[in-house]
């Protein structure tokens, strides 16, 4: 009798054990599925947020890399004749007119030069255009009369002149204010007593004139100075478009052995108001 009871008790314990194991397995499976569901929901929410940011144009994009100090020579062979026959004479006429409020005397016989070429849609959305930066005359140490010409094929569609620094490069910027046009970064700089500083002026062109968003420093060093502590820093400039563009700068220590460790996170910046005035050359 006792043996029969023991066997029945063993069967009951075994059955209960199996029920417990099944219950645990179901609980683990349920938790796992819940975790997957939560993870999936989180991923979907993150993806949706990313898509929303992308759609609104609010993602941060690099618009200028001050660490890239390679200044490529622009292809100008096919532009030289046009500039000699049309652009420089028009610029000379402008600088000699009352429209030009000159701060320094212009030497029209000084050597003119094409400094930079960029491609994009500058004066009108969807147009395939080329913007050309040229130097008309050097008026002093680090001071020049410059110009920007916008071309469609061989046709000049806009021509602007301005007094500024020794500007030497032109970079096309992705559309940062979402109006279908590319902005331009005009890069210039100078060296005084062994200290060098470079900056960009961010502008947008139209058939009626030039709008400046402002300027910011892109590189600085004192390697030619007598200072014992040497500094060589460059900045990567970012923009985020949400109505009015927001700007950020990431400082990179070019003297650091590991450039990555010498780089800071992008920090918000405010562009300095540009004092450059652009005139229309007709």
C-alpha cells in the first residue's frame, strides 16, 4: 500500500515539476518577446525621429573643413580669354565709377587672377552654374578688390565686386536655408608677425545682390612667431537648418599626435557680422 502511495506521490511531484518548468519557459518567452517588442518599438521611434530630422533638414552637416589645407588650383584655361575680354574691363569700369566707395586706391594695371571656382545653383534654384572668384587689384597688405562672377555655360548671369581681404578660395555649400540654392564660402586670410588666421564669409547670391550670413574663423596658428608656446588650430564648420540656419564649430588641434584625440565636440557658434559690401557690376 505504501509503495503504491509513494509511486502516486512521485508521479504527482513529477507532474507538478513539469508544470512549473513549462510555466517558467512561458514566462521567459513572454519576457523575451516583450523585450523584443520594446526594442523594436524603440528602434522604430528612433528611425522615425531620424527620418523626421532628415525630412525637416535639421540634421547637422559639415559645410567647411578648415583642417583640409590643400588649396587646389582652379581650372581656368577656358576662362582666361573671357575674363580678359569682358570681366576685367567691366570691373575696371566699376571701380572707376561713383558706385565704388573706395577705401584704398585701385591699381588697374596690377596683375589680375582667378582664385577659385565652384559649381552649383547660386542665383536660381535648379540652374547649373559656375561661380568664379577673382582678384582685381591688391590695394595693401592683406587688402584687395575682388569679384565673383556667376556663369551658365559661357554666359555671365551675375557679376559682383567688393573690397575685402586677400581671398583665395571659393567653396559651394549645400543649401542651408532650404530655398533650393547653394550658398558659398569665400575663404581668405593673412599673416602678420608670424601669426596666420583664415576665415570664411558665408554668402548667398541672387540676381539683385549678395546676402551675407556672417563670417567665422577656420584656422589660426602662431608657428612663425617668437611665442614659445606654439598653437596650430583648425575648425570644421557645421550647419543645421531649421528656419534660420544654426552653426557649430569643431576645433581640431593640428599639433596633437593623434588628431582624433585633439578634436573637440562641435559647439554652437554665432557668425560674426560681415562688413563686406558687394556691388553689382553691370
